[in-house]
């Protein structure tokens, strides 16, 4: 099969983890006879330096002409001036918004080989297997007004948590559909004791739930959800939440998997569907950031990005066997004791980013 993929490495460790994912993609192409056409694009701080914008038009065109986008990470201290007009992060936010990628799937599971890499006690980790569904194009990230200004009584800043009925309904439907394919349990996270947008969210969750009588629907306040994620993580099946809540909860949930570097994600503009090729472009990226503290050292964990590549093959191209092959290779590398620095606390053999990529691509 022919497939065109826009690859946007970005800043910091983004290019390092993307290189390993390309190795994996090439191994899959060879074994399964696929022709992946890879086109790179600039995004983030490095694009600000060279083009004055975190998302040059050329990159937008490359993304729109592709079947799927594989994204690394953006940001870094060099571009962190709070008074800057443009930020690297604006690049990824603009891609998500302009392609309508409202549904962000972040699977969280525990690898038996990594149980001791998590700071949590092993008995809390048993059976953890959840999907966090984060709304990605609304809420606090995009609501207007969003600005800072000076007044006679000092400086002010505002962000707006706004959702429309249709935005809430479509993400909840994805949540229910995902739950139907899994253990039929949906936890809707909100802050309805305080926030008006959450009260609307909960009302709509109950309404949409009537179309899915088989799914057990729970409502949990976000602060309580943050606690339950650590106390009873195996209770969760699918979690659905507002954009910012989902951002925060998934960094927290990554501790269950052993490291931020382990978690992949898929950002879609419609229901995942059961199989087959997607007609609309979707984006795949690890949930971690550009990690400027370790960038350039060759020690980043490429697994989150490699697993994002597997999600791309499965969800954008219907390549289930290919995605399974990647996930199996990751499992095998971990079971054999290969560890990047972030997951090395259990005494496995510590390897750098590129060796981890070689081991995983080598066994495909
Ligand atoms: C994520 C990241 C991004 C977000 C940043 C880089 C804008 O934290 O994908 O979780 O907040 O969505
Ligand atoms: Mg985040």
C-alpha cells in the first residue's frame, strides 16, 4: 500500500524520537511491502527562528497533502519569553485546530516489565489499561477572550473556558464508541460543582448516554479523578474530559506506565472506526514535550513516539498486523531488559535513544 506521511520533528528531543520512529516505519515497509512516502516539515521554535512563524505555510500544505502526520515535540527555553508575540506551542495548537482534530486518544497501560519503574506500588498497577480521551480543539486552550492587558489597577489576564453543545456531544460520542469496543465503562470528568461549562458537559453526557445503554457512565470531579488515577487506576476504562483537564491527567497517568516517554497519542477529526483507511488526515504524537533538559544527549525514550507510529498505522491506514508487530517489538525490547534512562530504575540494561530504536526496529 502507498501512504504519504508528513513528519514534523519540531524542537528538543522531537527530532531524536522521530528518527527512531522512521527506522521502525522503514522496517515495517520492508517486511509488509508498503511504500511510505515521507515528507518532512518545519514546526515550533526552530521554525520561528528561520521563518518567523511556528507553522510556515509550507508545513500546513505538506500536512494537508498527506494521509497522516507524525509529530515530535515543540518548545524550549529559547522561546519562552512571556512577552513574545509567537510561541512554538502555537504551531501544534494551530495544526490541531485547523485540521479539526478534536478527539485525542491517549492509551495508558502498564508493561509488566516496567512495574518497578513506576514509583507506585506494584499492587496498584495490576490490570491498568485505560484510554484517556481528551477534547483537543476547545475549552480553555482556545476560548475567547484570551488576552493580557494593563489597567489602572494593575495587569490583568484572561482565558475563557467555553464549549458549545455540539463540541461536547461529538467528543462524548467518541468516548461512548470507544467504551463499546472496550470494557463498556465511561468516566466523564468535569468540575460541575464550580464550572458552568462542566454543568453543560454533564447534562449532555447523560443525554448522549441514553443512546448507549450498555455503557456504564460515571461522573467524577476532576480533582477526585486526579486522586483516583493513583489510588484505583485499574478501575478506569475510558475517561473523557475537557482539553486542559485531559492535558493534566495524562501527564499524571503516565507515571503508571513508568515514564512520560512511554505514552503515545492519536488526534482525530472523527470517530476512530473499526478498521480501514481514514479519509481525513490525523495526527500522531507522543504525549511528552521537547524535554530541553535532555535534548541533544541522545538519551530520550523513543517508545512514546514509536507507539504513536503504531497508532497511525492502525487508525489511519487500517494496518492492524503492522501496528501489532510494532507493539510486540516494544514489548520484547522491554522484556529483554532494554531501558532508556527514564525507565532504568529497575536495573535493566541502560541504552541510548538510537540503540532502543535499533532494537525495536531490528526485531520487526
Ligand atoms: C500535550 C502538550 C501540549 C498541550 C503543549 C506542548 C501545547 O502538553 O500535547 O500534552 O498542552 O496540549
Ligand atoms: Mg501535555
